[in-house]
C-alpha cells in the first residue's frame, strides 16, 4: 500500500484534501445501473456549480444485463444492450479505469487504467455502485473450461462459441468430437442461467435448420442446478411450469446436483453422471465486487457494503459513515417491505436505488433531510426464447408463454436507459421479425489479429537444398499426395472434391458420403464408410 497517495490527472482541478473545493466533488465508483442512474439524477437535481460529478469505470458503457440473453441469441444487437457513458452523461466527467483501492478516511480512491500507472483522486462524497462478479467454486477445470454470463463480452463470446461449435461439428467426421461439440452445459438455474440457456438453445435450434449435416436431435443442452428447483425468483408453480417447458424442448435438467469437475471438458456431476462438453457456461450466482475488500468501508459477512435504508453507508452498529453512499448488487440495503431481509440483487432495485441515491445526495448537498428507499417488488419476467416466456407480476398474476414473452420485452425496453437505445432495440426486433434473426458465428472476433499475424510471420526456412526443397513443397501441397497419405488432409481434400458436386453442409455431402453415421468405425475418413 502506498503511504502517500499521489493524486492523478485531475489533481489540478480538485485541490488536495484539507483545502475545501468551491464545488463539492462526488465520485461515483462504477458506471453500471446504480452509477448511471445516480449520477444522472444528481446532475438533474443540481447544476454544475452545485456539484462536480466523476464516474469511474473500466468500461466506457453501462450494460443492461437483463437483455444479455437476447443479445446472445442474436435478437438484439450487442451494441444496443449498452448505454455509452459519453452519450448518456451530460456535464459528468468519466474516468476509464478500475478502482483498486478505497481510502474513505482520506477521501481518496486509487484508479488503475488498462494502460499506464495507477493514480489517486480525491473527493468530498463517495457513491459505491461497483456491482457484483460471478460467484465461483474451486471446481477442477472450471477456471480453464467455463465462461461466465455477466457482461456483454461474455454473452457474445458464448454466442460465437456455440455457433462456432455447430459450424465445426458440421465439418467433423469424428463422432465423439462431434458429440462433445454439440453438448452445451449451463450451471445455475436462477434467472440469468435459465434465460441464457433457453435463449441460446432456441438460437442454436434456429441455426441448425441451415445445416443439412446436423440433426436437431444431435444438439444436447444440459442444465445443472444445485437446489431442488429452478427460478427461485418466481413462485414454485411457475418454476415447475418452466421446468416442464424446458424438458419438452429436450433440455436435460439435473436438480439437486452439483458440478464436481470439468477438466478438459469432461463434465462430472455429483450424481455420477459424466459426459463431454466443449461449452460450459457458469451462471451459479453472484457475489459483491471483491475490490471492496480493499477498502476501509464497513462490509457484512457476504462482502457487501452495509447500508441504511437511506442508502448511506453505516457501520455494524448503524452509525452513518459520513459522505458515503452505496446501492445495487454490492450493497446490503434493508428491504423495508420484507423486514429482516435485504433488497435482492436485481436491476429492478438497482435502478430505483440509483435514482433514490441521486435524490438523497442532492438533498444532503442542499442541506435537506434524506429519505428512506422503499420499493415493493413488481415481479419478475423472463424470456425463454422467441415467443416463449414466463412472468409473475405483483406476486399474484402469473403469465405464461407468448403473453409473458411480450411482457418481458415491453417491461425491459422501457427500463432500458436512453431513448436512443429503446428505439434501436425496437427497430432491431422489427427487422428480425421480418427477416429472421442472424445466426452467423463471428468467432474470429475473439482473436482478430491471428490471420494477420500468420500472414506477417517470416517464412520458415526450407529444409534441404533449393531443388529438393521445392520438390518436397510441391509434393506436400498437391491434393493427390494429401489424399495418398490418408491423414486429416485426406478428409479435407476428399470433402472439397465432393463439395463441387454437393455443397458443403448439404446432407448428401455428409450423410451419404461421410457422416459419422456412415463412418461407424470412426476412422475419420468418409471414403472408408
Ligand atoms: C445475464 C443476467 C440477466 C439478468 N436479468 C435480470 C432481470 O431480468 N431482471 C433484473 O431485475 N435483474 C437482472 N439481472 C441483474 C441485474 O442486471 C443486476 O442486479 C444489476 O445490473 C446490478 O446493478 P449494479 O449497478 O449494482 O451493478 P452493475 O450494473 O453490474 O454495475 C457495476 C459497474 O461497476 C463496474 N466495475 C466493476 N468493477 C469495477 C472497478 N474495480 N472499478 C470501477 N468500476 C468497476 C462495472 O464495469 C459495471 O459498470 C441480470 C443479470 C445478469 C448477469
């Protein structure tokens, strides 16, 4: 820990602690749901001469996570599930970087940008909206094999990966490999997990219609849930309904079961079930942002910042920590409608808490009394793929199927920040209804420089003399020679040769001449079927 924090690029504007600023400075940690709404509300209430606002986030945008499953399914353009800070904020400064330490006693935070040195900034009032991260367990293979579903980058990676597996499987003759590629495992049956699984499965089935070489029955989707039910956010009846709907779609669901291991994609469950899967998506809950451990703010046992219903940070005895506020997934905010409980970590609360926090801070800065945050849950809506959904409104009203799906879209498009994004999302939905959604895999996005690097790499020195070397090169690259060798190239050359007569992916290309079904020995060579 540095003993003397150095102030950063803005120190000239801020002055050092001890010298009061003319305009109080509010630093908002995290530009997600809480950060965006709190900063905007505060700016709406107070002018530039009444408060300076700085938002710190490593990402230049706020992500509306309830739309991530639809973004993964291709129903919404990924760019439209985010609200860019520079457009969403007016008269609010944005610093791009990670908060790495909070010293509230000194009213300073350390910021570490993606490039360059860490620096410190000072503030008069702090707003903590750092959200949550995936709650993982020390399961063998998990860190290497699995992917989360918490942000837009992960959602798009899952989409590209799933579509990429389908593409590869359609050109693979090895039946075991093909099975592994077409097995998709989701761990965690809460809202995020069920929506992600249902949307991605729906997309995969829509995509497979374009592949003559893959049958719908070959797609295997598996959901693993540790508790005896899915969707704890809705009533048991709707949870059971959703379970039945997913099972009707041939999705395998393991309840009261845990993932024990997934080393090299070999999934082992606590009930002894084993199978291979190249796709493992981890959606088994969240925990408060761990950077809070690197602060002097009071935290509860779960690592959340302790809050009063006014969204002021307080110590364990309930004494207000001056000049500090928190809300959202990273905060333990008492739920006044459910005494003894805390507000659940969801967008419904985060968004309203953000607005309330902005109002309260404006009150403090105007010497007015703060008020308590109180919100009765309006319910939960989930999309389970195109035209399918489940919803529970105001605790009692249960909606299923198409009406629930419409409700989901209507509710979330209104909750999506900025008019710009609402319009873009609705325009995208209209386009998809008319033209069908796009199911192309852009997997190379994950490593866009690979092809260029290969092209720019210096040529390997040729083995042997000039004449001999050339001859060898010529022979290696000749299709006849490749076919002679009977190696993997043989399959490629053979299938390419056939592709002239049968387009790649046409069922005749694989089924009659070389599908795994016609290659029971698994030789990898379709000509030996
Ligand atoms: C797939 C999925 C589906 C969901 N569906 C629903 C739903 O249907 N309904 C619902 O109500 N809720 C849903 N949620 C939950 C909801 O999105 C969250 O509860 C809500 O976004 C929490 O808001 P927040 O502001 O606390 O955190 P976030 O919105 O996550 O914001 C946290 C911000 O902090 C930033 N940050 C992180 N680390 C640092 C750091 N070190 N320094 C600076 N900034 C940092 C992040 O980049 C982010 O911008 C869903 C969540 C997921 C993942």
